[in-house]
């Protein structure tokens, strides 16, 4: 990682502890020397996307819930409900002067909810909150002349390809733990896929959360997560 960070003097990077959550320890850096190596853990490093799609001048990402009911054969279910998470400070290209303004550059809910500009969402029809329903975004795309169906088809493709890439190892682990299972349905997993859209309307996978938060801080949270979990248990 050291050499890569030295090669591109214009690049910024997001680093985070390998096994952390809710924005803990996340930083925006330019040089590997900026990492606090006194911390006793490994780091994950991402290229920073400096040309994101903006809505109302704000950077955002999407949380999409995916249910895996079998790994051999692989069975994937993408829930229709999910939400957008907005930054709470108007976006500007990262510079040495603003790179520490995490509420401008990072979409993490845990970081932005403490900002004075954060707007709590009322329900799934809220079009002003710092969290909004995926259906609101689909309508926004179509209203502004973009094909929401095509964009979400690309997102579905990303989800499928991501899970296909780990299916062989998942199948191996499952068979090792449950060698006598004939039905391949003794466990399941709800995953949280975080996706961002760039300025050219291309979806990009940020990360996959194997233990997404089911906490409900608002009516919107409750409506989406309660429906998703209810549908999950009904299907199981």
C-alpha cells in the first residue's frame, strides 16, 4: 500500500479498521504516513471517489439488503426496500483544507447523525431527510431523465457477481460444517450492500456488511427494517 499511495500525489484514500463498524476509526488520508500505526489492528484502504453523483449538492450512498438462503446452489434475494444516506455538508473536491470534514466526504450514518444539519426522516415518503427510501431515488432518476431500471439492473449485477466470487469458499465451509445436510438450508444471512453512484451514473460497490445494523432511530428505519426482517422470516 505504501508505494501505491506515493505514486499518485493527487489521490485521496479512505482507511478504516478491518473489523470495525459505525464509522469508528475511519479517516480520509493522502499518505500512508498519516495512518496511526500505534493502533493494534489491520486496515482496509479504499480509493476515494472524487466525482460522485450529487443530489442537492450532497454526496450519498445506498444501503441495499440482500438475503442469502443457500450457498450450494447459491440463492440470493434482493429486498425492494432500502435507503439513501446523505452527507450533511455540501460536497467539494477533497483538498488538504477540507479533508478532515468527514460530514462532507463520508456517508456513514453514525458520523452524520451528530451534525447540526442532519434531518431526521419522517417516513418512507420523506423527500427532505438525510435518509430517504430507494423508491424516492428511483423517481428522482426518472424525473431527471435517467433510466432507473437500467441503473438498478447494474446494481443487481454487482450484487450477483460479488456473491459468485465467494461462492466456492462459502460452499466449502458449509460442507465442512454440515456434511450430511441434503437440503442446503440450515443457515441464512442478511447482508447490507453499500453502493455509491458516480457522476456518470455508474454504480460502484463500497462494501458488504455481514452484520448490518437493525437499529431503528426513526420511523423510516422502522418501516424499512421491520418489513425486510418480516419478509425474511416469512420466506425462511
